[in-house]
C-alpha cells in the first residue's frame, strides 16, 4: 500500500545479482517488502526487495536476506556495473 513503516541503516554483508544479506538492528518478517537505497561509490541506487529470511544474531543485531524484486532500468544498470567491478576485484 506504499506506507512507510520505518527507516533505518544496515550494513551490507554479502551481495549477489539477485539480492543481498544485511546486518540490521531490527527483525523483519519473511516476505516483508522493503525499499532499500544502496550507496555505491558516488551513486545512490534504490531497489525494492522482499525479505527471504531474518535471523537474530544476538540481542541487538539481525541478519536479513533480501531478494531484489524491482529496479528502475537506470538503477539496475548502475547496480550491475558496481556488482561486476566488485566480482572482478574478488576474482583477481
């Protein structure tokens, strides 16, 4: 319904072409929709995602897997560019 339920910061633990794993200060329900803004160097990329899983790590932190469900075309191209560069650096 487009309602903003909250805002927060998260640390990115892992990225892939189809999603990411975050460390957050809050628990999310499976299938919960999220809108995420990723800071990639000097670019901001907004993506809509859906929680795949959310597992408490301790009393303060939770690890949350998010599956991407929608990008704008421009945001998707920017994300793919940064992802390809990261992947290339890790393979070197």
